DNA sequence: CCAGGCCATAGTGTCGACACTGGAATACCA
DNA sequence: TGGTATTCCAGTGTCGACACTATGGCCTGG
C-alpha cells in the first residue's frame, strides 16, 4: 500500500517531467509501487505536487522503457513480472552483458582491472557474503556488472543494460535475488570473469560472463518455483 | 471536436496518443523527419490535427525508445545517427539476434524452416539480388531476421529486437544499407544460418547469425566511411 | 429473489490558455 | 564602428477545465 502520510520528495528541479520520471522510476524500483499495482494519476499528481500533464508525460516515458503499462481508459500498472518474464529478461541480459564483457576485454585498462579486483576482494572478506545473503552484496553485484558494462565503451549498449535492463531486474529485487544461496559460487564466477578481462581475452570473457548469468538465471528459476510452492502451501 | 476534413494523415483512431505515436514512428522511419532534424511541437500538432498534449505524450514515449531526443526548453530532435552509433547498434544487434537465433534453433518447427527456405530461394532467384541492390531485398532481409526473432519465443527479446532495434536501424536505411554490394554473400550467410536452425544446433546457429551481422557491421562501416569521403570530395 | 438495465461517480483523455525560457534582432553607448 | 545591453518573439513548460469512458450500486420488472 501507499503511505499517504509523508511527502519526503517534492519536485522542483529542472524539468518537472525529468524529475518526476526519476522519482517514479525510483518508486518502482524501491517497490513503493508494487508489480502489477494499478496507479491513479490524480493521486500521484497530488502526491508529487504537480498537475497531471507532466505526470502523464513521465508515465509515457517509462512506458516506452517497459516499466509501466497502460490500458486505454483503464489506467496504468507497473509491469507484471512473471517468472517466465524474468527468465526471458535474464536471457537478454546474458546476450547483452556477454557482448559488453567481450568489448570490455578489448579495451579495459589495468587500472580498472585493479579496481574491480579490489571490489571482489572486499566482497570475499565480507561476512555477509559468507553467510550467503545480504543487501549490500546484491548492490555490490550490480556494481561489478555495472562497471564492466561501462568499460565496454559502447554508449548504446551501456544505456540498454544499465538504463533499461537493470531497472526491470531491480523490480524483482525483493521478490527473489538471483544470488542468495549461491554467493560464494557467484564470487568465483566473478573472479573468472575478471581473470579473462585481465588477460584481455574477449572470447573467454564473454563466455565467463554468459556462464555466470546463465547460472543466475537457472538459480532464480528454481528459487521462484520454490517460493511459489511455499506460497501455495501457506494458503 | 476534430473536424471531419480529410487530410492525408489525420488521426482518429483509438487513443490519440497511440495513433500519433505510430504515425510519428512511421514518419521517422520513412525519413519524413530526417535524422538530427528539429521538430516543432506546434507545427506537428497542427499537421496531425490534434492539440499539443497528446503529441507531447507520444514524443515522450518515443523518447523512452530512443527514437527522439529532447533538450530542455529547446526542443525535440530525431536521434542523431553517427557512423559510430551505427557500429554500436550493430554490435548490440549481433548480441541480441545471436541469442534469438540460438533460442530459435531449440524450438523452431520444420514448417517454419521450410517457409524460411522458401523465402531464401525466392531471394536467390530475384534479379534484384543478383544486381546487388534493391529495395525489396532490403525488406526481404528484415523479413528473414524478423521471423527468426519471432521463433525465439522470447517475448521480451522479440520486442527489443523488432520494436526498438529495427526502428533505429531503419532510420539509417536511406543513408547506407548494410547489404548493398554484398547481396550474394549475405544470401550465403542466410543459408548458413538456416542450415544450423534446420539442424537444431544452437551453438552453430548463434555463431552463424553473429558472423552474418558482424560482417554487415564491418561492411556498413566501410560504406559509410566511403560515403563520407565522397561527400567531402564533392564539396 | 434474481436478472437486467439505468444512473451516479471515479478516473482517464483531450484541449486551450497562460507562464517561462532561450535566442535573435535591434538599439544604445563608448 | 564594434561590442554590449535590451527588448521582443517563437516555442516549450505547466496548468486547470471539460469531455468521454468504464465500473459498481441501485432500482425495477419478472
């Protein structure tokens, strides 16, 4: 449900539409607007302290980015995220990040490699990783992937991965992590990826990344199936 | 109310925004709005016979799909398509369609394969292909790729390829085809792809598709560089 | 008591008007 | 005359009002 009490983030920056878009995006990612939930324009507009015009434009933008869906004369909903769709998403991610990793291997600097290595070492020593769960680790995982995508130096690819794909994936965050329960394994895979990057071997880099994401996909599929079972059992 | 006057491209379907979005998209693809061209809202709105509200919403949607860019308080432009960006685009395409082809190989039906084979045979006997140029061939190429993408049975992937990527690529159409001058070669590559699909070999199918698109990318790069030279020389 | 249609209402769809911004042409001053 | 300040205009940004559509409750007739 939506907490009606606070208005912690009123809008008054550059373009209202830009600001509102970010805020909406953040709300979706943070789970304030849950998947499949219907959104009422007037309510949101009032909440953000703006009129419906800019809000509708912001909605349209997110519509174009597949975060929101509109049914004519009925309203707007946050995208519906079925297990099947997550599977689809992760296959696309495999393709995209595989390519990003390949390109990164061709042009990444030793400096960047060192930073990534540091990041992984940090993760490895983190107690949270060892216990196999944790919020920080999740964001750390994103960070690792994020940097590699950036290193591809392909603007379009970067914006597709970090702009579109990650937003969608984050919507799943609180539902099912793709890493929980396989943290150490994932860390190993990260190291394998980094080794390939370090060696400047595009083929190996792409392959390593694809294995990593493919494993995450399979794991997520199992996890969601299990969660579904538990839910059914609980009812 | 909207006057009943019939103007070549007036809108009066379901939701104005939907209709206008399609029309705008078509205009961009058809080259009526050229790359980099500035677009004035009032003019367009008048042209389509609607008010600025829905038009702006349509623009926002295409903005989210990267076909249009907006600079605050300045206006809207059709995306700027540099040779570098085409190169980036085609790398993404390689990754995405490679994956689509892999998935297609796993589940394509003999029936579909037969249809694709027919399509290629038709292309091969076309005189246009033999001369190495031609409009039909270009759309035929899209058709081939389109069907394979569909066969992947991954809705998200399909919408990314056919919804986003192809639109963007089409903007380049009249500037530089990725096929002209290598029609027979491309046809061979198409056959190689189809053979792999027919054999149900995902690895080979993906590899074949990637080689095909990679070649197209390299070819397009050379073609654009040459066009640039010619242009410079002409000045 | 139930089925079917009518009406009230909430919410989306569209519009025209007004406010604000950036840029260009012009006027002004040294 | 050249450079700068000023004014004006085209165009974008935002808003509130009105029109239309869908949905749920209510009323009526069987």
